[in-house]
């Protein structure tokens, strides 16, 4: 392709030179104009850093010179590129605007690309966050946390993590052995029954449970609201609170559960709340305080807020949409 271009350029150059020579013969200063070289520039770059400058003389000789792409072209050739100072100003303003956008969201926006691929740092961070999300789903809650809080452990009907992911319905029911244990160990008809579960993020329980629970416990004690016997359900789902409501008959069930991890956080905990949940309770009767983690709602703050929310639910004897309607 380069060879064909050179031949074409050489042919065009000779035609231009011949035309100039003909015009020069008709003028008085013919000799001076024969000494004036004609300079043409090839439009496309040859190679990644060089372009080729072609210089033709009146006698028809064509010579090629290697020059840098950044060489200043003659003033009679129009350049479409913006001045360097203007280009720098535009780029600086764009970068400042993108920085402001990135500060407003943890999402991956305006991270740029390297050709058709993500930048190396962006790709490595994505792989790291993805691995953290997988670990959160398949991880286990350390037993020392449960022992420190005094929680006993029961299980849903799920056998393992693979079944937990494929069969959400089994995560909504307690095993037969767990039902017996709850009946034997828990107080019946408490005002508040607190339940914890790893759900889809064991990491969320590991990082946030202790702070949320202790803050909530203190808040309820200050409000003179009694608490039942708190326990932990391995591989539970949110709707498991309906069966717990049937078994223990509390006024309110609070389930502290690990949420589905994303690429922003694998440590998000949620507190699902329902007034007198029973089998068949609709989702509109539940309410949730979500995004509890160090990058969202601080765990201690979430626990204190839940105490205030319990007071409101008990006052109106409703939760979810019904609470909103009764409030006004």
C-alpha cells in the first residue's frame, strides 16, 4: 500500500512541476521561480511516529524526507487540530468534571479504556471485588462472634450453599430439629424477637452484626421494650421470619441478614422488620433498613434507629404500607 501511494504522489508531483515550468516561461522572473521548490505533504502517517514529506524541484526530481508528525506545516496549509494550550484546557476541564461525577457515586463511571479493553487498574479492581462477592456468598460466619453475643444456632432446610442458591423456598423454612430447639430455648410471646442470618453474605454478619445488635439492644432497653431470646439461622431467607412468628408469637420480628453482595460492597447488612408476621404474610407488610455497612449507614447508627422504629410500630400496631397509611 505504501509503494502504491509513493508512485501516485510522484506522478502527481511531476504533473504539478511541469505545469509550473510552463507558467514560469511566460513571466519575466522565470529564472527565480525555477529555483522555488514545491513542497507537498502526505495526508496519512507512515509508521506510528513519522510522516513523509515530499519535496519536488522544477527539474522533476522528487525527494522524500522523514520528519516528525509534530513538525510545523507551512502556513498556507490549513490545520484542523486545536492549539495545544486550548487542548490542554479542554482536557483539564473534562477531567475535573469526571472527578466530580466519580465522587458522587461508588459505581464505576468515567474510568476510561485502553483501546477496546478496560484499563489494567480498573480490571484488577473489578476482579478483586468480584472475588470478594463470591467469598461473601460461600463464606461462613465465625463461631466466636455468635458465642460472644450468646446466640445459639439453628438451620433452615437447606443442605448446602449450592442448594441454598437454587432453592430459595427451602431457605424460608426451618428444619425439624431447629423448630424443636427454638421452642425449647426461646421465650414465648416476647415484644421483640431478633433473628440473625448469613443470607447471601456471611461477611456482612461478620463485620456488622455485633455493632448493630448491641446498639439495638441498648436502644430497646432504654425504651423499656422487652426482647426475646436471639438466635442465629444458618442459610436463612427473609420470609423465614413468618415461620418464626408462628412459633414464638412475638409482636415484632427483626431479621438481621446479609444482603446479596455487589461489586461496590460485599458487606451490606439489612434489617427486615414485620409486625406480627405469620405464614402467608405479604411483602407489603414488611419494611427494611438496608445498606448497613461502613460505606452506607453506620452499624451503630442503624441499631439506634431500629429502636426508634420499633417504638413507632408498636404505637400504630402496623408495619410496611399499613404503617405509612396509619401515620397519615
